[in-house]
C-alpha cells in the first residue's frame, strides 16, 4: 500500500507543480497585457520590472492554487482511469476512496498552507505590489524628443525640435523655453542646429547648440510701455538638463497600509472595531442633533416646552407647526418682511435637506467600507476551503471521466473555476453594497460547489457510470417503460 500511495503522490505532485506555474504564468501575462502602457517606454531597470512581476505572481496565488489543484487532480485520476490503473486497484480490493487518501492528506495540508499564505503573505505582497505599481504609473516616459512636437517632460523647460537627423543625435531648428523663473516665456534659446548626447553617468542630457541667440525679456516697472528685451548671439553653446525627474521615486508603503487588502485577520478585526464605533457615534450624533433642532423649533413656535428630547417628532406635529402656526405669526409683518421670512425658511429647509443628504452619503460610505473589511476578513478562509472543495470535485470526477492529458480536464476545470469565480464576484459585490448577507455573499460559491463535490465523490466511490451514455439510455428506457406500464386503458 505504501508503494501505491507513493506512486499516486508522485504522479500527482509533478502535474500539480507544472500546472500551478503555468496558471501563475498566465495570470502574470494577463497583468503585463493590462499594464503594458505603464511599463513600456519609461526606461525601467530590469530589477524593477522583475520585482513587480514577482509581487504580481504572489498576488495571483489565490486564483492559481485552486485551479491548479483541480486541474492536476483531473489529469492524475483521468490518466489512471484511462490506462486502467483504477480498474486494477479495484480488482485488488482497493477502493477509489482509499486511493484518494494520500492526496486528501495533501489537500488538507495545502489548505492549512493556503490560510497562512492568504493571511500573512498576500497582504505584504499586495502592499508592495500596489506601491510599486503606483510609482511606475507615475514615472515619466524615457527622454524622447519628437520632430515638430513641444517636449514638456523636463521640469521648467519646453523644447521644440523642427527636425532630427537619421542618427537621432543631430537636431535642427531648436527652440528652448526656460520657465525656471516662473515668469512665462521670458527666456528663449534659438539655434540653427545642435547635437544631443547623454552624460557618462547617464544622469544628464547635454545639448550642444550652434549658431543661435539667447533672448531675455526685461521686466522693469514700465514694462507695458517699453517692453525691452536682450538678445545675445553665440556660435556654440552647451546646455545640460538633469534627468533626475525621470528616476523612479519609491513611495512610502505606510500610505497604503490602511487599505483592507493589506491587512491580516488581527489588523482587520481591530480596524472593524474602530470603524463600527465610528459609524455608531456618527449615526447617534446626527440623530440627536436633527431631533434637537426640530424640538427647539416646535417649542419656540408653540410655547410648549418639550418633555425630554424625543428622537423624532411625528409628522402631524411638524405639519401643524408649519401650517397652522406660521400664518398667524407671519400676519404681524408687512409683505416685504413676510417674503423675507418665507425665503429664509425655504433656505433653512433646503440646508436641512442638504445636511440630511450629505450625512446619508457619509453613512452609506462608512457602511460600504465596513462591509469591505468584513469581506476581506472572510476571504482569509475561502482559499483554504476552496482547496478542499476542488479536491472533492477533481479527484472523483477524474476517475469518472477517465480521460487524461490537457484536453477534457482543462475544459472541465476551467468551467468549474469560472462558475466558482463568477458566483464569488457577483455575491461579494452584492454583499458589499448591502443587498446580501455578508457571510452568504462570501461563502455562496463554496456552498454551491460543495454539494457538487460530495455528489461526485459518492458516485465515484459507488462505481456509478455517471458519464456513460448507455447507462443514461437504459435509465431513460426503464423510466419510460415504467410510465407506460402504469397506463390504464378505459374501454367503452
């Protein structure tokens, strides 16, 4: 039995490692395709790109691990079924369930590892990935002047080149606008031709200009009347531009640490406690303040002191106060004053309405933020449970279909994973916006697929021919024959 378990584990493990890295590679290529515009043309160092792709591959583990496990199980048991190895095991008295035991142990160990990855590794990798990606997106494109286009990426300078030589270094019809004084176009350098070259340390770009002029506008007190300027000619002049602004600036990671994706379970629990207390205080403060304003208004116009501070006034009281008491009060004033009072009342009502609307948006935003934290708290466990669920789908289903290779197993695994991911995405979004219970929203995909996995396991262990066409044909024939036998003929 140990040799058999060793053989099954060896057959599965190689396939699992291969499929896992293939799936991770696919997710990384998807990231590259999505952010290719942010990566190309910025002169990024190889180590920066490698670091970004490394963190991307780690963040892809929650998507890749269940899919790789499902595909590897389908291929492993499909191959054994296709080569009649499962039939030989059954003939020797070894059931499918006993054959699955070593891989079940592996799946349980993998689920424990998946929890630590989801709780400890993924938040750190996500934090570093988000910080580095934001820095790369903010990074300027590499220095590249085009013909007939004003180039503005060098701080405080605008460069225009009418034509460039075939070697890319010779330039013609050069104009350089110096805005370092922040006075507009008061300093302009014009040259017939020139050359561009990088400094030896690659930190500066050197412009050597020939046959040109330096124009400088002077700004005396009577500038509007006289508009004087200074012009100096030159045969050769060299200008150095610093490329420090093109360097990648690394942001402080503390900026993004408050995001729920960058937290572990302990941090999420602490943050949830603070957010819920803040929401309760905000709601209580707004409710008491709004009720107090209505109570004071009623007391002022009716002369009846309120008994306590009600949380809200009945609509009938508000209507009586506004309708029956407003006209006797307004009748004491002339038309102009009455109009002014009415306008002030309308303005106060509009302010109250705007205040209610603003606080409603604020409270809804806080609820959404709380729900996002709750969702991330639950998702720390979903990866572990997904590994177990996909084991109960992949292993028995592979023994039932008895097809190995990358054909049918890939199709089946992708279909089940799409169903799982689609249900998760839709249900989680509904839970975040309050349309579904949070527990049900996060765990709905697991609750849907777990019975499917248990059903496949039962069918595999009972040697049911689930995908045998002849078996289904015979079942339907028996069903219709039974219905036909129950017919009652009425004779007249």
